[in-house]
């Protein structure tokens, strides 16, 4: 049994695509997935980067490409009414549903609800009424399992999100989705075939190619 950590933020369309494609990508392998919500903006800030949707010349292309990828892979995706948006309420709702045994994780069911809230239907992900509906659904989900609901705005939930984001930075993550397995980081929707190759025991990973980037000198740095 192999443990895989899936770091995500529902604001990311590529994380949505990767989440939907994971079952097929991992077919035939015995794995345990741990879904870890993080604040994507926190990763960007720590690395001094802008998100794809924050770069005007890149924004339209990003939205076109994700729709094409969804089309070619048979994944449902509709652009939300507004993007980017503040994902903190969604992230905190997810972690308010976490168990005491895994306080930094969301179940696959909860993770799917978060992604669907953003990428199904074309509505406003930050709409207070929609967020209230989602919270009611999650509260019912938690209650049906005999667990205590933790308020999304509580210090407990806020600390869970900070801890996840801090751990992601400690691991060297710079974006989402990022999958961590056996100490290796696989970043992006397009890294799923590479992840599968690792799980399949592809000899490429013993060729030295994985370690080669660390031996490549930096020639020029922009200031």
C-alpha cells in the first residue's frame, strides 16, 4: 500500500482536472490518498509568483486550455462566473469537515463537493448563499457520521489550513495540484502519467534523470 498526498486548492482548475482523473491514473495500484487543502495564494506569495489568472496575457489562454483538456479527457468543467476569487471560505469549510484522526485532510467525498462547487454549473463560487448551502450539506454529512462540527472560522480550522500550507512549503511545493509520494513531488495535471510511471517501476527513475536538475548550474538570474 502506497501513501500519496494530494495537495490542492479548489480555485485551481488543474487541481480539479487532476482530482477527476486520479482514479483512472492510479488504476491497478494499491494506494491510500490523503487530500490536503492548501492556500495556493500562500504558495505563490512565498515564491514571489503570480497565478496564471493574474497575468492578463496568460489568463484567457489558461481558461481556453482547461476547457480543452476537460473536453479531451471527458471531465466536466464549466468556468465559474468569477475567477479568481477568495477560496478561504471553501478551504475552511473542507477542513471543518475533517476528522480528529486526520485534521488536515478532507475525504474524497468532501473534496469532490469543493471542486464541484467551483467547476460545475458556472455559478459564483464566492456567493454567500451558495456557501451557506454547501455548509449545510457538509454539516449534515458530519452529523450523519456522529462527529462534531467545527466552525469554519474557528482558530482550530484556521490553524489546520496554515499547517497544511506551511508543510507544503517545507516540502518544496510551489503550486497545485501537487502529489507527493515516496519523497517525490509530481506537480500538475500533466504529471499524472509520470506519477503512474513511478508507481509502475519505470526504469527511467533509476537513470539519474530525476536528479539531473539539481546538478544543472544557473547561468543567469533576473533581478
